[in-house]
C-alpha cells in the first residue's frame, strides 16, 4: 500500500478477499488508455480513477458543448468551449491526485495510434464511429493489448472484451470478428441523429470500467469473446458469443507498415463525395453569392438554425415539395451529419440537372462546432 491515505481511500475494495492488497497493487501499477472522453468515457474515467488505476491516458480532440451535458457528467455549463481531454483530467486530478493522468488532445490516427497505445496495458474504446473503432481494434491486435468495446444508441448499449485469450476455449477474437464489414455510412444513424437516453452511456461506460478492473485484478469472468447487450426500456440483458471469422483474417493489418498504410476512412466509406462542400467553402459561398440553403431535417430536430437564412423541407417530404420552390442556380442542402443531405442532393440533380447543388459536409453539427471553435480561438 502506498500510504495510510491510500488505504483509507480504497479500503472498501481492499477488504474484498477476491481483490485484497495484491489486487490494489495491480491497479496502482496498471496503465489504461481511454479513447473518447464523452458519454462512455466520462463514467469509465470516473470509476477507473476512483478505483486507483495508477496511470490513465485520455484521448480526445473535441470540445465541450451544451448538448453534451445531458450524458457527459464530468462537465458543467462553465466547461462549454473547453477541450474535453484537458478538462476531464483537471477534474479527475482534483478528485484523485494520486493518479498519473496523461492528456492526448488529438485525433487518434493510423500514424499515431501505435505509438500512443504501446504505452498502455489496456484500451477502453469510448468512440462513436466505425472508422476509429476499426483503427483502435487493429492497433490493439498488433500490440496484443486487451480492448474493452462499448457502443450505445437510443435505448440500447453493448459492451465486450476483445483481443484477450479465453484459456478455457483457447479463443481470442477481435472487433472485426463481430463486424467483418462496416455498414454503409448513409444507412447508419448516430446518436446525434437518433438520440440516446442520458443514463444509458453511464451504465455502459461503467460496465466497461468494470471489465477493465476485472482484467487488471484477475477476478471474476471478464466478457472475453462475448457481447453483453442491455436495453434500458425493459431492463433486458442478453449475452452472445463472438467466434473467429476466418475469412476476415487477411484484411487485418499485420505489421506497423500495413497499419499505417490502411485507409480506415475509405474502408468505412467515409470519403468526400464530389458534390460535398466543406464548411469553409460554404461560409465563403453564403457570404459572397446568392444561394438557396435548405435544411432537410425533420421539423422537430435540434439544434435550431438562426445564424443564416434558409428554408426547411424534410427529406420525408422532399421529393414532392422541392418542385414547388423557387430556387437559385446554386443550392446547399444540409442535415444533422451530412448523410440525408446527400439523398436530397440526388433528388434535386434528377429534377433540375442545370442547378448546382452541394451537400454540407458533416452537416449542421459540424458547422456549429466549427463556429464555436472559431469563437474560442479569437
């Protein structure tokens, strides 16, 4: 034990005979990387810090927004506009100054992931997009690091453990065995579009932290090669096994060079379409030219846009209503994240091929975030 204060802090778990002083020492020596300080990362970080994990790294390049506070309980109203990784660590350090916190205020990519993850024993994935999940999975597979997976949407969440050998079954799976192929980006809703009940990421993130503690202290039965799913509406848990997908093995990068050359955005279908317009180009266009801007979200979707003039035609009504509109020769359509606007773009192109039409890349969420960052940096 480090000192008397440490014993007093962790006494309730030290007296567990399954954990004891030896288990607490393992926690002190452990190094855990949490990727994403959002809905899943916040509760996971709080409980890992509370348990006394000796070194905790936090990867996040995002800033705190008002819409985060419904579920990201590490932050408050005064944190809006601050970087999540730095803000989270400041609060966790005040909560438990014994822990070595390491901020990584950047985006995890195939050029930096291996060098960052190599410094940690376990990785907890709190991200919300497929490209980053595949990237983290592959890096952990190359480095042989356990990966704690979590995902949430609307009322249901999942947690599982990958890249750990189940000695009883002589089986070790990874995320690609669960999802050999990424879904079509235009068909997958994010929490920004579909929503999420605020307590759900708290539950799933805490379950992820639980798996980390079990692996470090070697107690209980971690979710090796399993997915635990939970529905908050009916309190229904179910568990299923993940088996090795042999056809998928050839796709996984095997070396550092292969990993750094693998295009995860391309693999997941995240690439700029010919008629997508960047936020900077959109700003230039709307200030300097006469254009029509169309919001294709449903009428009750947030956030409300008051910063520039536009018309609203929900995608569900778009094909019938667009023909009745008086349009300029240049149109920009936007939605929440840039997926539905691409569908609206195709409808306009089919009906009025002479009109120049663009889809706002990243949608209004990306535009709002860009504006906030500009205000912060002024």
